[in-house]
């Protein structure tokens, strides 16, 4: 059995985080905070060219997946942000029962895409969780902000012009 912060909807974990960080353990307050982070109001896409780049990648036949240490709210959140259709697969730690850097989540993402890990490149923002974890699974890995700085740069590095 793997330890996961987020099991199913992650409520116990998030209740602990909200209570310990705010000093408030009121159930109604928690529900408001928890539900807020399920909406597109709490999040934004970090790259204004993201949709254009992801569509160019998909058109070029590149398979794309989200690999995330998150809970089961991720899929509805991707729908709310109107970007769910950019991806061929979503591997969520709460569903896979393994979280990054455990190689299992990366292997699962590759299985969902129908590719071998050595055919995959994972782009992530955490050296330990993303880079080490992906490489332990047999994938190549690039660190956001160091190896690549934009989705357009990712596309160019794999030979897709946007």
C-alpha cells in the first residue's frame, strides 16, 4: 500500500491543512474553501498560448497526459478551466493510489497513453517529484523554469512548430 495525501476527494487531508493553517476548524468555513478550489475562479492557466500549443501538439500526433498529485476534483477542475479536451489521459494520484515521485503514477500515465515510458517526456516543476520520479519510471524529464520555460518551447524541443 502506498501513502497518499489525497485519497478520493482528499477531504481529510485538506481539512487538516485548512484547520492548521488558518486556526479555524469550522465545518462551514472548510466547505467554502474546499469548494472554492474546485472552481475556475481559484485557478488560471500559466501560459496564454497553452491552448494553441496543445492543439498543435495533438495535431502532430503527440499524445498528452496530466500526471498530478491531486485528488478527484482534478477532472471537474480541468473541465471548468475548459482544457480537459487538450489531454488524452489524466493520471491522478488519488485514483492511481501512488503519488509522484513514485514511478507507478508515471507508468500508469504511459499505459493510459498506450506508450512505453522510454517514449515519454514528462515536464514538471519539482525536481524530486517530477524529474526523479519520471526518470525512475524510465521517462525522460524536463524541469519547468530550468530546462523549458513555456509550452511553446516544449513543442519546439520535440520538433513541433507552433
